[in-house]
C-alpha cells in the first residue's frame, strides 16, 4: 500500500536571485483576482513585471532617512530525496515590514498614491489608488504611529497551494512579532482570509468596494468576493461588492 509523503517546506530569507521567481508567484497568485484584472485590464505586461521586480531590493539612497525594516521571506518546496540542505523550488513569498519605533502623525498619516509610470504599461493606477490606497489608510488609522509588524504581501503559486508554504511564512512573521512583543497587521482578501483567521488574526475593519457599480464588472460564479468574510463585523455583503478586511493579531507572550 502506497503511503503519502508530507511535503517538506523550508523558509529562508530571500535574495536578489529569487526576484524572478517572486515576480512569477505574485502574478500567478493574484492574476485571477478581480482587483488585478481591473488593475491590468489587458493583462500584465512585461513592463509591469519589470517595474515590480525593481521594488524588491531597491538600492540605498545616500543620505536618506532610515525607514522601516523590510524583510522578504521565501518558502521552498523540497522534493522527496533532496537533503534538507539541498536545492528547493521557491513556491511562496512574504513581505514583512517592521516599524520598531514610535512615529509622528505627519510620518504615518500619508496617503499612498501611485502612477502608471510606477506600475508599468497597461496598468490602471486609479484602481490601485482606490483599492490599495483605501486599505492602506484604513490600516494606518488603526495602527497609527505605534510600533508593529505588517504583512504587506503573502503569495503562493497556485499549483502548490495547500501544502503549508503560506502557513510557514505566516508562522515566521507571527513568531517574530511575539518575540518583539508587537502586534501585527495585514489587509486580507477573501482568498487569504481563512488562513489568517487560523493564525489568530482578528477582524478589525471591513471595507466593501462596489465593483459592479463603479467598474461595471459583474461577478462570476467562480469568484470569491467575500460574502462569507467578517459577517459579524461588516454584515451581509451587497451584491456586486468585494470585501477586504483589515486584521490585527495581538502578540502572544511566552
């Protein structure tokens, strides 16, 4: 009788050599999402992929004021027969941003605005600023200038979902937050929401975007727009709307 082998997932800090894989994972994971389809109505262009790749490890700017600490972590799948120290396939990544110090309001209470030049050819920056910008402001209004850890991105390549790669990256961040005695925040889509609930993130703010009314895009049967997410906090989701949730995880003492 054949026995199943539990996938081996290894988490490590990303390097610049991982950027091509991380770009692929980002667009593979978020490509089917309604926001990404509105953001790139004609499909993701090579210019947009190139622009994204430049954001991962930007060069230091001489004389610039130190900002938050950004750490990219990747999860590798180790095939059967490969030793723990051997090569693995990068199947997921996370971007964690650490704010260690208290910050004044003029530093944190700033809208996040992007342009088509920043996003790349074929993009619709109005969509980004409407959705991502609104979620950003809702999050910072909750966290304010207090120290915290922020999960900016978590993405797993679709064919390797449900193997534990995303959970391993979440554990890395939540364990860091616990060691530092800090809460952590994130902006959840309906797809990631169940995993975040399993890792003790709590509903904080619900943001419902009127997709059909604003953008004219009707919901397909296969799309998850969040009607089962944060119902106790936000109530029933209106038809044609997409729900995002600002979530917080208090730190857990040892």
